[in-house]
C-alpha cells in the first residue's frame, strides 16, 4: 500500500492528535480461550496478526457494544467457512467485559479527512489484512496505544489495544476475582447417581 502525500499528512495529524480512551468493552471468546489470562494475552495476534495488527504484535480486540462482539464472531466464521452460524465446536462462548485505559488512541470511526477515509475504507472492505497491517505498523511505531475502528460488519465499532505500547494494566478483565472463583468452583454432584 502506498500512501500519497495528502494521506501521509492526514495520518500524521491524526497521530499527533491522539486522545485518551477509557471504558468498558466486550470480547466474546470460545471455550478453549475461557481463562481470563488468555482473553487479554494478545497471543493470538502475536501468532496470526489481524485487522490493524501485524503478526508479531500482541494486541487485544474488543467491541464497544456487546451486539457488535457477537456479529464479529458470526461474520468471521462466515468469511472462514462460508456459513453464517458459529461452528458447534466454538460453543460454549463467554463474553467478557474488559476495562481499557489508554493515553494515545486514534478514532477511525469518526469523520476522517477524505484521503485517509478512503484508505481506512479499503482496509475494512478489502480481502486480507495486509493493507491494514501496513497502516497500523506506522502508528504502532509512533507509540499509538489503541485504535477504535468501524466494524467490518457495517454496524458497530471495535477497538484494538497494542499491549507493548499501552503497558501493564491497560486491559483488565472486569470482575476478575469472581470469574476466577467461578472457574475454580467444584462442579456440583449430580443427584440420583
């Protein structure tokens, strides 16, 4: 992907104007990733990359709305397998609430200058993630900690937090103690056995 002079200037201005982000966001995970440590480890993106995350970068995705988190899951499954339904092996699922605090956030879901808006549109609508990863490489190198972006489903917004830039404590599982206690709780014995 080649950025023209106007797009480079618009991106530099966007990065220079980065603002803080604080709030609670939603992340839906399959059973094999139920443990809270896995939910916020960034291991999946380190291994595979993703939209706006080059491989090798630890990052955590979440959605600003719970409905968006569920749409993202079904849309991703549809893209991978040609079906709209979640594979039975991906059940049960759990939606975590993540508390996020970053100091340098870019908002790609707001009104962007025309050249940059066109590039972001290509990143959201194109096949594969290489263009978005290339773009993200620029702002990650400049210390951006998180990016809010429109969902590729066409409705809702997502956020990605770059763990190395954001630092420890930037992404926390809400009610962590209660979640861990529930995971450790012994299974009740069935009656009548």
